[in-house]
C-alpha cells in the first residue's frame, strides 16, 4: 500500500519566528480515485504572506483559519496522474488551493487548468495570487493615473514587484521600498522602478523627499512597520492607500501603532483594505487584463525555489524576515 | 464717520486652549458701497470645529490658512442694509463666509440668499455646513443600508446629531458617543438614537459590545481621541469609516496614535476623509436631498447661543472641550 507525505497545522503560531512544532509531518495512504474524481501530484507549492494570517485563530478574518490537525492551506501547481473525471485528463496541469501535500484528490471545484507551455514559476509568480492581487489592488483600489507618484512597500516581493511594473508601464513614477541593497538594485536596474528606498539603511524621510519631491499620490502597502508613518506623511491631497499586507506586523506580539488620522481629513485620503476572496468572480477579468502586460515583456519575475515539501515550514520565516529573493516557491 | 468691529487673526494658535491674544479686536471704517456692491449686517455667526484647522499654518490642508492680520474666517447669516447690486436687495438675508465682522461688503460671489421664514438658528444649524457635511459624509462616503449599525462620535455635535438622525430615519441602528450625561440623554430621548456611550464615564468596549452585539458597519468619526481604537476594533467586515473631524486631537501637542492597520486588511475596511470644499458643486443637490427629512420633522436641532462678536474668541474653546450644548452660534 503506497503512502505520501503531507504537513498538518498542529498548533497556532506564537509571536516570533515560526517554529517547526507548529506543524506535523504525516504519512497518508494514497487514496483510491472514485467516480468523477482525479488525483493530482503536486509539483510546485506557493508560499505567500497571507498564509501567516490563515494559521491564526482570528475567526473574524476574511477566510476561516486553517483547522488544527488539517493540512496546511496553500496554493500550488500539479499534474493529473490518475482520473475518472470526464473533463480533467491525465497529464494535464492544474492550479489551486491543494495545501501542503504531495498528492491531492479532487472532483474539480477550486482547481483551474494551466495553459501548456507556461513555466511553472511564471504561473505561480505572476498568473496566480501575486498577479491577481496586484491587479485588484492597483486598478480596483488605487486607480492610478499617468503622471502620478506611487510608493510600493515590499517592492521586491511577489505582489509589490508586479504592482511597480504595472504602474511603470502605465506612466507613473514608481518608488519601491525594500529591505536590502540587492533588492533595491533589482527593482531599479532590472524592473525599471524610478527609485528605491532601503528601509533598513536609508533615512526614509530624506530619501522619500528626494525621490518624490512633489509628494505621493498612491501608497501600495504590503508590509506595515516603521516605514508606514513616513510614507503616510508624504501623501498628497486625494491620495489613495491600498492596504494589501502588513507582514512586518503579523509575527509581532504588539503590532505597531498606526498614524494619527488628522491627515486623512486634511488631505481627504482614502484607505482601503482588500483581499482576493472577495473578488473571486473578477479573477478571469483580472487575468485577461494582466496578460498583455506579461506578453509584452513588461512584467519580469524571479523565483526563490526551496526544495522538498518539508522546506515549506522554515520557508515561512523567509517571508517574515524578507529573506527571500523573489517569489517563494517550494519544488516537490 | 461710522465704524464697526471686526476680529483679526493675530497669531497662530499654540497647543492648549485658545488664548485671547490669538486674535485682535479692531475698529474699521464702514465702507462706501460701490457700483454692483452691497453691504451686509451680520446677525448670526457660526462657530465650527473646522475653524481650528483654518487658523493653523498647515499649507497642505484643504483650504489655505487664514492669513495673519486678516479677519478670522467663519460662516454666518446677515441682512442686506445697503445695495447697489441688481440681484441683492435691502432687507434680504444672505449666508456665506463673512468672517468675524459686524459688516461685510460684497459683490455677490460666495453669498447665497436665505429663504424667508426660516429661523436663523435652523439655517446655521441644519441648512449650512453641519447639514451638508452630514449629508456628504453619510451618503457620499459611508453609504448606509437599512439594518446596519452606525456609531457616530461627537454625536451631540452639530454634524453628529444630524448624521445620527438621518441614519435613524433610514432604518439603521444608531449609537452615539458624547461627553456628558445630558448629551447622552438628549440624543437618545429627544433625537431617537438607539443608544449612547458617555466616553468620559462608560467602559467604552463593554458598552459598545452591549449596544452593538453584532459589530459596527459604519463609523462616522467627528472627534478622534481615545474612543477611536475601541470603535475601530468593533468594525465588521466591509465596514466604512467616514473621517469628518478629529477635534479631540486638534488642540494637542502630540496627537494620539491611530490603530494598527492589520484589521483594515482582515476586514477589508474603507476609511475616507472628506471636507466640503471638495464638494461645493454638490451642495445644491445635498440641500435638496436634506430638505424632506427636515420638513418631515426628522431632524431636530438645538443651538447654543453666545452673545456679541467678541464672545466668539472664547467660544472656540467650547468646541475643544465639548462644553457647548448644541450648535454653537454667536448672535451679533
């Protein structure tokens, strides 16, 4: 009887780095494929900042927390290796929320076929959560206009790097905030951002004044943390802030305070949080709108590949520290 | 040669109560009314929280600060006592930004005629800045739906009391936050709010949980201050926050910190600041929409009348402390 490996959420994370005993590696029996079902062998798993939130017990969040003892939730890409389903055939590739598991039994809902010929890291880095999140946040929330100035935090991250490139293609001045010199070089030299701020070494206010002398029209927030108040202070009248992630505050005991709200009135700012589960119906349209940017070579990506299912556990800590260079992907 | 009295802004306010030497009371020569001009004798002046902001030197605010040495800016109501203008006649009443002055010379722009028969305090309390601000914030920003729960801070204030009554008329559950027992009784017993929180004596979180057991859908923010974080924490998914005023923080040296932004993502909150100068073109429409509520007796008001031009100076401190009971108006 054949078995495969999966990883369950064993306990809720506590503040600080994710510990290995947060999870339990388990052996499972390879399931029998019933009528109308098919079996996927997962080949690549995506590690995303949102997963940190899914592990917590906050029942008021936008999707239910992962149940303790269940397979850890994640999205990934795989190949169909066995099928009794009329529309899903052996050899086809599918993408969806399969979780931390080598094999996934499905009857179809929630899984989407992946076009042949696309590189797997391109699929997970661009045509998956990062790309649609960037599209929704930029066009659905921030509503950019050519000539405006946008600041993107987490700019070398999976979402931030796409947001910045889309904005650049649309004629905005694009400033990225990242956490080391290599990332700052990458977003400017390879991705074409107009400027970069290293939040660990630069005087953020001074650098922001230099790069955005006329102020900031759009703030695409992926991280939170100490940079927030500086960018907030530089906002122009009628500025828009799309709040996509607060990774710098997720793993902390006491999240940092936000800025006082007086500028929200004085500058008539708009601050809007969003998450993709509210916008599932819009995903096909977002992908359609994203595709020409990618096909015209305007969206570059890079992947940081970890090897083997169990590497996912410690991999989450790279998201918390910003230690990854590129979209974090686990190759199975 | 006849003279009249006006009050100029002499220096920028410093943190703490407004001091009398912030202003200078001056005698001016009654002007000659030229061709196309008319002279207004101001009879009632409105004191509004926004005026505190207009006195500061923040050039990035939504309207330019009052220039030092100029007449202090304010809106008011007056009667035309002399006219060489074809459309404005002696005996007619007009309303507009006339400032702290007994007489105002105009050629028309910025002044609007006031319908005969309306009580002056009703005009300044409802059909002026408070009413249009309430309309714009509630319908233009917060977009209420029957059955939702709204919390209004500064609920016994000029804007908050109208917001709450409009929301009540529209079928929402309305909770007001005010600073003394008398105000709390007034908004519940006279205005029909569903509940009141006395932020000075109540356990805000506990009272909020009791009055809004299903959470808060709309937060109409007029004050800022310590209550903010409690209401923010009680927001429901897709909650809307209209930021209209931060009076509790205007007069302080170091405004209080805002809440951390994680709930903005988890609950997909929308926070929008607004001020009326962005919406001048919409004012006639807002007045049209407000009128039936008033005519049907759904909008009650009360005025706190001060006597004489110079009472305006110390009157501003009532806005900072919440010491006024009703719309603050100076009778000249």
